[in-house]
C-alpha cells in the first residue's frame, strides 16, 4: 500500500484513481447528506465547549471545585484522541451510515446524562461518551466527504462540514453562559441534546448507505506513517497547532497586559477572531480545491506574520485587533486544508488517515497549552506570541519545503 506513488494535486483534483460512491445523478442530493454532517459536528462541538461557560454554576450545584469540574473538558479531549483510531478500526465492518448515526446518538445520550447528573462522576461519564462520539466523527469526516461528493469537490464539502465547528466555536460559550444564567446549566445540556436529535433525524433521512471500504487496522496506520506526505502532514499539525494553542490559550492575559484592554473589549476582539475564522474556513476550502499544500503553506504563513505583528505592535488596539482577525482567518482555514492534504495523499485509506490526524491534533493542543503556560509564567505574555510565530512558520516551512523538493525531483 505505502509503496504506491503518491498522486499529484492535479490528479487528485480530477479524481484520477480515487473512488467515491456518488454517481453523477446523485451528486446534488448528496450535498444534503453533507449538510446533515454539518449539523452533527455543530452539535458535538457545541457540547464540547459548553462547560467552558458553565463551570461555576455546575461546580456549585454539584459541590465540587471549579478545577474538578474543569476535568469535564479534559475527559472529552482525552477520549476523543483515543476514540479516533479506535472507532475507525473497531467499526471497520459496519456501514458508515450506521456508525455516524451511533456517534450522533452518543451526543444525545451524553447530553441527557449531563443534564440529569446528580454528581460529578455522572458528568465525567457523560463527557467520556461525548469524547467517543467526537473523536469517531472527526476521524471519519474527511473520508465521508470524499465518498459523498466528487473528488474535486471534497475540500468544499469539508469546508461546509467545518462551518459547523466555526459556528459552534463562536456561539457555544456565550450561548451557554446566557442559558446558564437564565434557565440554569442543566438547560444548556438539554438544548445540546435537542440539537443532537435534529442532527440524528437529518442524517437518518439524508445519509445514503455507505458500505465500509479500506482496511482499517494497526498495520494500516503503521503503513500510512511510512508515506512521506502523511508524515509531512502530521509534522505540520504538531508544529502549527501546538504553536496556536500555546498562544491562543493565553490570549486573554496578553490582551489584558499588553494593550491593557477591559473584559468587554476582549470579548469583542475574540468575536472578531471567531467571525474571521468562519470565513477562513470557506477560504481554505476554495484554495484547497486548487492545492491543499498551497493552502496549508499560505495560511500558516499568514498566522506567523500576524503573530510577529502582534508581538511587535500589539500595544495598539488597532494593530492587535487586525492581527488577531488575520490570525483567526489563517487558523480557520487550517483544519480543512490539512485534512484535504492528508486525505488526498491516502485516498485508498482515507478513514485510517483521518484516524491519525485526531491524535496529532490532541497531542499538539495539550503540549501547546502546557508550553504556553510555562512560558507565560517565566517570560510573560509576549513570549507565547513569539512561540506562535516560530511554530507557524516552521509548519509552513515543512509543508512548503516538501513541495519544493517534489517540484525539483519532477523537473
């Protein structure tokens, strides 16, 4: 498997050598199936981020510290990292439509368990179930997009699916805070369950049968790691995402100490970041249709440049706002771009390739947050922004340099 030549971007754009299940007459109707996946990922990510704005009332009601309640977020992240490969391998003989419906059902069940929890143990169990649904869904999302629409349209389908992430990221925390303040924290999880029910109904109605393909297994994962393009993609994820979370995890202390902004202004800037990320998601899909490698390199470089500007001139409100907006645009484009890159270089084992991406993201997120925490204590908030610049540039260089070597070898 790993010994076969990698397809060029031109080959993958035309769908050469890539099998997908959508016939010409079915293509239009299958965009509805893509939209149903967007609903699912919106519900999953909304549920993932709900505790961020509900920790205080949740901890008070259940009689635990905020720190203990915060482990509800950690639990989801850890389970998602484990579940990505686990779901792909464990359900390899099951129709993907059935698998997706089961993962969406976990969203509903986990939300209901959290909403009715009598103690923190039940909340953590609920969050573990959510992590399984989230990790499995993420691992299969790019492979599902590739099977539902023509190969050339896969980045656009991924951009539509990722739009659910962007909207959830922007809305989950403020919506959760408002519902928690007006109706109580349990009502927020009931709302999450309702979104899951809607997504389940849409998927049941719109998703076609998707018989399993590929040969998911530990041997397949190891074989994929031998492909230079897959290693390039994973190294880029580790560098870029770790840098992003080293900086973004501590963006509030930076904004409080460098431009010295109040909470209201910080909230507005983060809203601008989220909106820019939403548009970046679609822009990344458009550029990835031409070349995923170009898209990753371009937007990682944009984030690096934004971080340099922020580190040097961030004391100015205008400079900080502009730089953070461009940062959001660049990071918003990254997930769809890197997923398109990885899947296009493993079209024969797209689900297994997706299963490798999930742990890479989770390792990068946790290591970046830890590194940022150490640096901000030792060197102050500007240091984490410089780390973002260095890591984003390193990620862009890994992807760009590989492309340059390949062009030279072809020439």
